[in-house]
């Protein structure tokens, strides 16, 4: 299966269980690998045959900034579902990280993989 990669998308949203985490938006780092059959897009050179990564990036960022989830696991599941709603995307790998959330780390987060069948 072919891949479309959206790397290091930054959103600023409320995420976390601690009171101080719910007071102001913090940085959320998102990486996506969208699995799709891109042969038609490669042959036709037509946008309708492509995975529209711009649309997906905007929707993912908007959701991450408005969802106010308590856990990165829940946000990652939301984003996976959102990506799989898009035409051509059959499977998605979602990584959601909170930079600086734990002392002495660059970031902490989760990585999940979902396919269309997981939400049927």
C-alpha cells in the first residue's frame, strides 16, 4: 500500500488531566501516515484521484485545537477516524505527542494504527 505522509503538524489545544493543563492551550505534535492506493493518481495526474493532504491537515489541526480531550489516546483515536473518513484513505498511522510534558524528555505520546474496518 502506498503512503501519504504529514510530518510534524503543530496544533495548540487543551489536552491533559491536570488542572494546569486545562487552563491554556499547549503544543500538540501530530504525525500521520495515510495508506492508500495511489496508482490512479500517479497515472491520471488528477486531484480527484489523490489523497488531499491539505484538507486532512487542516481538519486534523482544527480538531486537535478544539477537542479538549483529556488523553492523547482519545485524541489519536479521533484523528484516526477523521482521516479514514477521507476518500482513498484505507489505513492510517497516527502519532500524537506532547512536547515537554515530562521532564527530561523531548516529548511523550502515543502511536496508533487504524483501518476503515475498525470503525465500521
